[in-house]
């Protein structure tokens, strides 16, 4: 749903991309930085769960997790903007970017689960749904069936939901837990939507 908005944001990030280029940074380096920040955010969420009994430590770790997650998302958008602006886009780069995004997604959900910020079952369902949402797109596009924008939630929506829930948890302790339940439902619904869309598209193609 927000993929189109992401493309607009990437266009608006021309200045940031130019600054990164002048600093000698490459899209792959920025992608690596996005992964490091994402993994650090997962660790911060884990620490957040372990410090729930201490209000001050809880808030510090939570804010750190949010900032790191947003910074990771920013870098994820910046690497694409930089690659397009300077003609450095490549099949390998796109593959690595998608692959590294999955590690970040896994780190965030693992941090939430291990920190006890959500129910284990719902957390695992959200993690599986998140990974399969990306897998269905990759598998579909490998068969020449475009899948971008198909489904209720993509990666940008998942990040926004987690960030908003994290902020709400400062006044409503169950916000993150309920957001994971929501993600468990909508991510797997997205997988179903994409599977149905793929079946409809391929069924309409002439048989060889």
C-alpha cells in the first residue's frame, strides 16, 4: 500500500543521496548500515522487554529501539535513491537488498518475542507472515507476475505499525502485544491475497 509513497520519498531524498555520494558511500554500504541498525533495533527491543519492571530503563531502551528502526528504514530508502540517481542499480544489488531486509525483519520480531513484549505464538505467526509476504512477491515476480502493491501490508506498513505501537506502549502497556496480533493476521492475509492474485493471473495466461 505504501510502496508508491516510498517511491515518492526516494525521489525527494535526492539531496541526501547526493550527500551520501559526496561522502563516498555506495548503495551496498548503506544497505549494510541499514542491516546493522535493524539488528541493533532488535537487540534494543529485547532489552526493552527485559527492563519492563524499571520505568526509566524501559523508556530509554524503547526510544532507542524506535530510533534505530526508523534509521534502518531511512537507510533502506536511501540506498535505492542513491542507486537510481547515479545509475548503480543492479540485479545483484536488488537481490542483496531484499535478502538483508529479511534479516532485519527477523531481528525485530525476534527481539519482541524474546523480550516478552508479545505472545510467543502470535509473534511467530507475525514473523512467518512477514517473511512469506516477501517470499510470495519474489516467487511471483520470478514467474513474471508483478506483485508490488498487492496485499494489505508490505514492509513499510509493518514498520509503521511497530513504531506507532511502540510509542503507544508508553501509555498503554499492551499496545505492542496487540500490534503483533494485528500483524500476524494481516501479514498472513496478505500472503493469501497474493496467492489468489497469482493463481488468477497465471490461470488467465494461455497454456503452453
